[in-house]
C-alpha cells in the first residue's frame, strides 16, 4: 500500500511520466528483451515493430493511475489485460522482471528528475498494479482449471482436420492429444496458441470460430505475408501435427437480453461472430449479420453462414459487402448510410471486429446513428488502442 507521501509524489509526477510514457515504453521493451531474452517469445514482434504493444502498455499504466482510487473500475479496465495474460500463461514470477525493467526505463528517460523518493513511489505503484493483476489472473486460472475439461498451463492438441475458407483463411480443427474432454468457452472468446518455430516458442491469440462442443476447438487463421505464426500454420502444419493451447479468454461476449443484434465484421474479423451468431439465434434473438470482404475469393464462411440463414429464416438476416467484383448485396464499404438502412429497430446491441480502419468507421457511423457507447462492443486483434488511432 502506498504511503501518503508516495500518493502525493505519484499525483505530482504523473503528468510528467504521462508526457514521456511513449519514450519510456519504447526504451522498456528492448531493455527487457536484452536482460531477459526468455520472455521475448511472449510478445508478438510485429506489434513491437508497429509500436502497438508499447502504446497498449502506456495506456494500461495511465488508466491505472487514473482509476486506482476506484477498485471496481480499475478491475473492469484491466479485464482485457488479464484475458491476454491468461491466454499466455503469464506467471507471478514474471512480474518482477517487468517491474525492474520498467523502473530502469523511467530512470533512463527522465534522468536526474527521478529522485530516490520518486523511484520508490513509482515502484510501489507498480507493485500494487502487479499484485492486482496476479490476483485477478489467479482467479481466472483456478476457475478454468476446475471446470469440466479444463486445465492449467499448455495442453497439447492435434490438428484433426483443416478447411480452406477463403483465398487467405484456413480453419484448423483441434482435438486434445490426451483424449480427454475439452472445456467450454464463451462464444466470442479467443484462445492462446503456442507453436515451436525454428526451435523457439511463438505465442499467438486466435478467435475460436465454432461453437463450444466439449470435444474440440476450431481456429480460423488468415495467412499474413509477413506473419511468422500464420505462415507456419498455413505452410508447414498439416493434419496430425500438434501444438499447445492455453486457456480461452476474452471479453467480446454476448450481454444477456432480448434486444436485436448487429454482428458486423471485416475480413478475418468474422471469426468470433460465427459462434456469437449461433448463441444469439439459439436464444431466439434477431440478428443482422453484416460482413465486408475484399471480394468473393476472400469471402470466408459464405456457405456456413448461408446454411445458418436458411435454418433461421426470418430471425437471421445476412448482408454482404465486397470492395470489388460482384456476388455481394453491396459493392463498396460499410458506411453510415448502409448501416442506417439495415440496422434493426428496437435499440440494437452492436458487435464489430475487423481491421482498425473498419472498426473506426463502424464505430463512428453507429455513434452518428445514436447507438450509445454501452451498446457498441468491439475487440482488437492485437494490442488494444483507441479507435481513433487509425
């Protein structure tokens, strides 16, 4: 617990640290990877190169400084961080590594301005944040481990089948090597995947693209031209090969209710929408399923969604948008006019996932149409950042 003097120092120096937080986090990661190379595989290096991960860390630190006096709000704000950590099997003994390197980065960037008293105050703040994260993560680990089919740490799964969904997206059906049951998850969640590439572990998160069934998981992966993990999955892995999975996590899940839903996706952002749609339809809710793709060749899951629409005629409406070519209801991009035309009446709840620019456009259009913040739900494939960061 921070002393009153430390509280005052944090309050007085927070604006200065905030002004230099980007520089601090840009210094922090290389320093940590140099001192502790064993933690480097836990971080997507593409997100490091784009500065997405450092910005996400900066945002989390700032949010905690601002919200720590309201423990309930702080816990809610940190939920996304906790989900990512659980799906990477982050452990308590790794937090001192981050603390040591973060304080070293603060000292390097701010220099003599960081007195011993200021360093102690920010060190205490980090310990408080780390303690809260460890507590929240322990609850998640315990709950998942003790549910039917649950586990703790990496669990080996085998690729039982694959299916090419589009020119760039392939699905992988995964079953446990030990032959045991598979824990259910909440539709919309993702799962941690650990691959071994050139002798080194590589961790990624992929949305679970099929409904829970107690026997298997399905992930659907877009092959990125420069993607280390996605290229390995597409080019090197086949039926019979194994990989390790970590517990499902994520907070893009249905809010209970009976209001109609908009499920909007762009590209591979469709993956969490499929199980969300199935769950909502099973609950009897009306669903507008709006998907944007580059063209017909890049439009994944078309047959699966068409079959779902036929089974739930009158309850599910599917609208497709292609940027080019034909074979879709609309050619172009999702915009305010299109959303206004199709948006269900009756205060719909809206979920959307896709590239950053797509989510920014959809979020702005929904706001313009009067959909309040609390009814707009989205998730980033990668480090979280404000939607206006595009």
